């Protein structure tokens, strides 16, 4: 899936992935897509809530083994 930036949160545990996701989202432009790679199962709950609360679009999420992938489109300013 197409994306403009990647945030590798592998090995980080709650609440670090979502806290750092705030920083990563600020680095990209409106309508850009950030791919997130995580290993913490709590991200399956936290990242969709993060997107819903802040108005970003969770385009897709997938799981391969113990790794979780998310594609988030940043909302327009």
C-alpha cells in the first residue's frame, strides 16, 4: 500500500507507540499516508481510537504473525 512515511514502533510498549505517533503525524503533510509497524497488541485498540479521536483516516490495518501494520492518512488542516 502506498505511503509517504514509515514509523517503526517495533518493540515499543503501551503507551509509547501512540505517544510517538503524535510526533510522527506532525512530520507529514495533510493527506499523506503514514505506515506504522508495531509489535504491541494494544495498538489494535489504541491506533484506531487515536485516528477516530483526532480525525485521521485509518485506511487499513493488517497483522502478520506478531507484527501489526497500519496505514493512516493525515486529516486536512
